[in-house]
């Protein structure tokens, strides 16, 4: 049985990112994107006190923008992948990373990955291109061997996602996930929850932007809500995603009557 209390108490010594702060004095204007987003406009500093931190909020709240900024400031490619994958299909990321200051931990991560659901197709394509260049170089292992030995494009969307979590994530790393549940069934989301726990036991740190109440249920995680008031720490039971999902499942017929009546 894993001693969760020990994992948390030791985290200050194993955190790869201790905190991130906005260099507010350097921001030229707060009335333009992304600084006009409420969660960014009011942002000062976010400290990471647990192995798993969730950023939650409605669409447009800024959680993905903030996570992207942290990831790029750390050294990841804006479209995702490891720090060794450098490519660009379309420059759509914000300038937020230029204005973020990251306080790194004493220990250096042995592994790392920025998983971004919306652009993962581009990452998979880039891996295939790199592997094509290695075909004639017998001594060079193919990159897809780190993803289960099969091209991500030859797997279903959900299978490709999960292959990354299971095969590519090696532990002792910093993992930033943007809506990883996008292609996962509820069962697969629970499997991802278990995989996250395995990696936490291997001294890994996660920062996750998500809409999934299943993932948010990870015990002992820090959860931050991003909304029109800015950013605040909260608990699972107070998050709309959880409240609405629970209410719907507990009174499905009543909720459907109300929703369909309002839609007439």
C-alpha cells in the first residue's frame, strides 16, 4: 500500500517546478490577448505544492492558454511533444511565455512531455517524418518505439493518446497535459488516473488542464478554478463540472425534461 502522505510531504524536495509567476511589470498592456483574459489579467503567482495540479474552468477561461505559456516557458514545443521535438505547422500560441518566470526545483527532470489534445495529430505526423529519415540508419532506433512500436496514425485517436501515457511517459518527469480526456472513454480516463498515480510514485509532477470530473478526482491534488474572478483554489465538490455531472446522473429524466423543454 502506497503511503500517499509521504509522497506529498517529500514533494518539496522533488518538485521540478516550484512556482510560476507573471512578470507584471513587463506586460505592456492588459487590454489585449492573452493578458485581457481574467485568469491572466489577475494572475500573480501559482505555487505547486502537490505532485498533481489541475487547472479547470469553462471554455475560454484561459486554462489552456496558461498551461501553454508555462509549457513553452519551460522549453516545450508550443504544439506539444518532448523538449527534443521542435517543429511548427502554424504559429498560434500566445506571447504569454515571454512574461512568465519559472522557479525550477533543485532536481532536474529526467523526462518531460507537453501533451496537447488539439494538436496531437501534428505531433504524430512529425514523429512519422523523423522516423522516415531514420529508416536507413540501422543504428538509430525509431521514435515510435517509445510509443508502443507502432505509428500513432495507425492507432485510433484514443489508442494513440493512451499509448503516449503508457509507453512514452517514463517517470521522474514533468508532464503537462491539456485536455487529455478529449479522445478517452470514461474507462480509459480511469485507466489514465491509475497511470498518473503510477508515475507520481516515480517522482513525477503533473500540471493538467481538464474538463473531466474523473481526472479531477485524483486524491490530494491541488485544483484551481479559472473564471471571471481570476484564479482560486477549490475542491472537487464545488466545481461545476462535477456538480452538473452528478446532478444529471442522479436525476437524468428530470434534467432531460428541463433541458428539452427549454429547447422548444
